[in-house]
């Protein structure tokens, strides 16, 4: 995953400068490796490093590169840790082809095994490398266009990729399956990138490459081909507009809002990222364990808490969920050989998690790491790790990574339940069929809740405190929602178990005190929640309800109802998290909070 770019230009001396500029402008798309490939004297020349773009572009000879044709890549690692061998672009066995890919290929291991058996030598552990080896087989027999089409039809996933081939030294082929690809032109050549902002200053006109299309670009031409039909199609250039005002690439005001909206695409990829072999390995470790702990901090702890409910429901296992910082004091004495610790951390670097992991290992525990960041201490400390594959997250308040963690953990739980026969194939298939719909449902949730969240934030921003209340599987969402208000809006908020509200917290519910109630999807809990809302109203509180669109009663009880799509109960945490993220975001905006960089916090708390 990451960002790709490149150009075919008439002045070879400007190649280094141009690729450098594209890399810098896409540097936020991946921190785990940077590389370029050019064609020089009919030979592919790849320069790469497992470093972030800002360090890579310091290489002395980069600016001096001379070529008319080049591609580049910044990498977010999911398949293979940050390492020179795993850095893109990647070539084929003969060094004739270089490929830069953005996204994920779901069925890569089957293809890789087949190609390995045929004698292809793989240099990396990436999913992307299969593309150059497929092209190596297909282009000589089918020509460039049909060779790429044949390759494309073998790949299942969510991606775009760019190819240069030493036998076609005047062309770049760019394929878009399910990503962003912008192509632009000026009098000196044709340019492309994942982010429009990466080429905005270079070009006069641009086009967006649609899904299932191939673009063949030369110095002065662009041909768009429908990959399914194999025939060229017409297109129109659009004048490039000035960069939209916004602090964040893409014209977004904040990374947090961009990352909430990006959840749709990235969830699709998160579903495709964990590999069956590692899920099964982790599942067998869990099924052989005498005791299981789940640990994490902040948002990761809440994701773990949700999974602890689902482990009971779908895998028949009863892990203990405990905050990583508290683990040493509460649980360490119980850790011995036969204990497994599932350690969750977006950054893979939180000291509290690493400390707990290291102490648990000293007591004989096996570690299953769940992280969005490979090459980190958590990855190295884990016996098995599962990448979340949700793309880089820049805002300190975690949003899309929370959804990604839930998805990775659900996949682990399903694998575990299938292995120990708690779940049968039919049940697992049914759960997966809903899981695959989540990216679309997330998109729908954002569209359904955004305006209402903005509207309700008008009532929240002047308050000093609020409660977020729920029960069952959505109790962790109440905790997570409260955390989002604290981090994002600098507004004190407390997550409260719905029944517990009556045991003390209710005393503060007067004078319009906001109580955000996430309606649980459990029949008896629903009835009790309606009762609770009436009690909140009687006390003079302001109930704000998050519920599914089929709920007719809530609208009679409050004017502040946020409707989310109706999904099976186990997926309600996903749809309920989004309006809370948006509420916290818009309340933060009204309160003038810095949103992405809350004071005193950092993306990973490293002590
Ligand atoms: C804190 C962040 O620093 O770390 C939280 O403010 C985050 O948003 C927590 O949830 C845990 O981070 P990680 O990287 O271990 O998941």
C-alpha cells in the first residue's frame, strides 16, 4: 500500500527533480520504503531504500538522474516488513520490468506459489511482486496490452499499479482496479500520481483514471483502454484547478476528517490484508492456550474489549481483556507457559504495550501482535503478527485504525472458531458475507450521520461534560466515544455502562446535561434503554440517541436521534463508532481544538 507516481517527459535532465517532487508530495501515504525506477540505455534502473520519502530524496545522485521515463513509490508495509527487498518498485526475474503498486492483492499467495513452482525467483515477501512475474510470463506471448490484461484478470484485490518495460522504453502502463490515479499533462510531458496534489503544480490539464481502465502514456499521448473490453475509449482533459484550501492533502481541513472518510476504501483493504496462513497459525496458538489475555491502550484497548465479547460468541473462548498499562499489576502472576497475549497497537510502539509484552514473554507467554505498523518493536516481539492494513494514520485521535483493528480481530476470531468447531463453515460464510459489505455500509453511515452530527455538535460545544452510554458489545464504543471527545474536542466525557448510570453518574444529569445513548441491539436492553431515556429526560438531561434506522420509538423520545444503518448485532460497533467520531470532530471544531494534534498527546506514547 502507499502511493505511486511517475512521468514520461521530453527533458531527461529534469527526471530526478520531478520524481523527487512527486515523492515528497505523497510522503504521507507511506513511511516504510521509497523507490524509483527509470529506463536508461534500454535498461531498467531501480533505486530504492526502506526509508521514508523525506530521507530517500536526500540521496545525492537523485537530482542528477537522467531519463525520459520513470515511476516512483512510497510504501506502507502490509506484506513483508520495511526492508530493502520489500521496497518498490519491484522487478521480474530478468530485470526487464519494474512495477510500483498501491493497494493490496488478496489472492497473491496462490499466484506466488504457482509462479514459484514454474521457476520464478521472488526477491520480496510483498504481494506486489507477483505482478512483475506475471507480466514476465504474459507480455512475450501476448504483447504489452494483452499481457497486462491477462495479468489484471488474475488479480483479485483493491489496487492500482504502474509498469515500465525495457522493451517498450517510451511508455508507462498504469492500471486502476480500485484506487485513485490522476494523470496530467503539460507541454513537457505526461505525469501521474495517486494524489492529485502530487502533480497539481506540474500540469495544466488532468483526468482521473476510472476503475477497470488502463492508461498507456508516452511523452505526448495518453491512451485509455477499457480492461474488460480491451478497446480504447475516449476521454476529456479537465483544466487543473488551484489547490483547495485545507491544511491536509486532498483539501481536507484535518487528517482526522480525511481518515474518517477514507475508512470506506481502507476497510476494504483491511479485510483483504490478513493472510489465511497467519490467521490459522494464530488461531491454533489460541486454541492450544490455557489462558488468553488481550491488551492495548486507549483506542486499541477498546478494540480489544469488543473482541473479548466476540471471542466468547464466535469462538467459545473467554480471554481476559486488560489495559496494557495495568497488565503487569493485575495479570502478570497468572502468566506462564501456555498463556497467549494478544497485543493490539496501531503504532506498534506504545511503551505500555511493549512493557507488558516483554514481561509476559519472560513468564513464558506467546505473543500475537495486531498492528498497523510493521517493522516496529511490537512486530519484532510477536511470535505471530497480524497487519491491520488500514493505511497510515496521521491524526492522533485514532479513527480508521479502530475499525481496522476490529476487522483484523474478527477475522482472527472466525479462524479460531472454525478451527475449534465452535463455528461451522455455513455460519462463518454468513458472517463473512456481512463483513464484506462493511465498506459500503461505512460509506452509507458517514453519509447518514455527518449532517446530524454537525447539527448536534452545536448543542455540545458549550458544555463542560457529557456521558456516552451503552451496554454489551457497544459498551466499549461508549468508552471509545468518550475518549474521542476528550482527545479531539477537549471536552470531558465519560463512557458509562447503561445500567451503571443509575448507580451514581445519574446525579449529574440535570440542566440539559448531554447523555449520548448508543442503542444496544439486544431486545431486553433496548426496552431498558427506552426507560433510561425517560429517566434522563425526567432528571432534566438531554438524551442524544444513536440507533438503527428501523427504530421508530427513539424519535418519540428525543429530537436528537442519529440514525445508522441496520446491521447484524456483531457489526453494530462499526456503525456506531462513526457518528461518535464525527460528533467529537465537529464539537472540537466549534471549540477551536487543534483536532489532529491534541496537546500533550502523541500518536504513540513512548516513555
Ligand atoms: C495514544 C493516542 O497516544 O495512544 C490514542 O492518543 C491511542 O489515540 C493510544 O489509542 C494507543 O496507541 P497505539 O498506537 O498503541 O494503538
